[in-house]
């Protein structure tokens, strides 16, 4: 895309939205309905694409595939004259009172985008664990990322969970609400559970495997097989690799926003960061990682942005003229 064919370099947008997941797209829909000029830049790595079917998002009683929900939101945005630019914002800075984002398109060409405000909806990156055929395992439902989202969907199945540094037993105890067949695996060379935590899971009936988890392979019928240092291979129906996450907040951090655990952006109750004009929503901020939460935050942020900007006045005919 040359700059001659790229009007984004020749205007100042009301808002630059970085991230085209459910939060970013919902905010863009709101802002376009407020008649605001917005540009959405998306790198294409939304976690929503990993969800085979979501059954806890309101309004879809039979569930909705993550990719389909993204398609629906993009189509809805286009109905109001908006669209998504595929590519990446590689740098974000302030120049002469405006935000400037360096947009690198699919051809590797960089274009400056100028905006009065920026909405960060960049999400998180999941910590890794060696899992064979990762995407196929997630697509089949054998490997799952969100107990809150789909615990109900794995009722009474054989469930494996792995410890993490910040919450070693919490996810295993949470899954006991849905199944009595929950096994907790340790991932450290030395067991990390305290005596109190051991008593908690024992009282809840959670089995505990101390031998460190080395990796996960998949059986021919796509069942997760957990391989431990003692040479054992244990098969389950579902595996939750709860190893933590890191927020994609680098662009905001460069501008001096406050961050908390896992690099999450700290915002107020209107989704404002400590940098005037810079907002953040969804998984990149502190809170519950849920599609519905991101959508709600998007509505709050978009309305706040609209009210904070100079009014977009339109010529509206008088009632008698319209008649």
C-alpha cells in the first residue's frame, strides 16, 4: 500500500484502536455510531480465534465459534463505514499533542497514523508449555485455556491442571465444581505446594502428581497425554495449561502507563490510563479475561472517548424540512 493510496497518513483520526479482537471491534462499532473517525489496526493474533465454540457469551444459546464472532463484529463495523487494517503498530509516541502510531502493513511498509486518542485492546500472550499439535488440540477441545469460560462444558470428564507460581492450587479447586476426576500436576523440579495447599486439595479430592511435568503429547484420538519425569504417561480428556500470561502492553508502557502483575495495564473505572487520551480494555488490563467483560469495557471506553473529544456536529434538517 503506497502512501498515495493510503489516506490514513493524511488525516488525524479521533481514535486509533490497536487490536481487532472483540473489545477493539466493539469499541470501534460504538465510536462509528457516534460518527467518530476511527482506525482499527489488527495483527491477527486474537485469542478468540482459538475458541472452537463459546457457550457463555450472551445471545448465542447454541454457542458461537470464536472466528464466527470476529466475522460478525467485523461485518457490523463495516455496516457503519468502519474496517480493520491488517498489520501491526510497531511504535507509539506523542508528537505535538497527537498520538502517532507507526503502522506496518502486510508488505512491511511503515505508515504514520495520527490520532487524538488511542484505545489499546492488544490482549495477552499465554505462557508456553510443550504441547504436541497445539492448535489442533485446542480446536478439538482437548486443551482448554479458560476454566471460567467452559468449565461447564467438561462436566464429569477426566481433567488435568498444572500448577503455576502465583496460584498453584486455585484452578484445580475451581474445576472440582465440575468433575470429581481432577488431577493437579507440578511443573517444578521441586514441589511448590505448601502444607496448607496440600491439605486443601486433599480435602477436595484432587489428585496431586509431584513428578515434574515435562510435556504433553496427543493420543491418536486427540486425548492429552501428560508425560512426567518419572517416565509415566497419563491420559486425560481435557488439559488446562494454566501457566500464566503476559499482557501485550509494551506500547503503552513506553508512554509511561502504570502496569501491575503480568504487565497488565492499570485503568480507572472509565478505562482511562494515567496518560491522558490513552485508554485500555480487555485482557490487557487487570481483571477477568472474558469476552463479555471486554465488550462491556469497550462500551465504557468508547463513550468516554466520545464525550472527551470535541463534539462532532452534524447538519440535521429541521423537523419541518425533513417532512
